[in-house]
C-alpha cells in the first residue's frame, strides 16, 4: 500500500513539474493523473496493489471533506459557506452510496425476469 501511495504521489509531483515547467493552465495533479492513466492503459491496467489502494482511498474519500466543512471559526459570515459545504458534502456522499450500491447489485437471471413479465 505504501508503494502504491508513493507511486500516486510521484505522478502528482511529475505532473506538477510538467505543468509549471511548460506553464500549462492545467493543475499539476490533473497532468499527473492523465500521465498515470496513460501508463496504466499502456500496461494493460493497474497492478493489484494500486487497485486495492485506490479502492481504499475512494471508500474513505468523504472523510477528506470534513475539515472543509468544519474549519470555520463560528463567525456568522461563514454560516452560509459552512452550510453549503455540509449539504454539498452529504449530497455527494449520498449520490456515491446510491451509485455504488446499484453497481454492485447482482443481476437477476434471465429466466426469472421473463417469468415476471407474465
């Protein structure tokens, strides 16, 4: 897992160097992600360690948004942004859960589907 995380961070660093070196209007992590995607496509897919690490990061991704929603100091001027961060984070989390649950739902056998059509 550490090797996979280091690989991901290395591609982020490479993307940052390329983005700043070529003065691109694209953020470095995006360039790094595209480079990683291209290499993984060329190699035929991610290694198992990278795949497991990516799934672990995605499973815990909502935890990374908590500091953005609770980082205010309690001033009334930040009430709106805190509320929108809370609502937006929860909506994103709910959409992610629904999508994930639907993508892992087992499909019904064709015979059972035809039997219900009557």
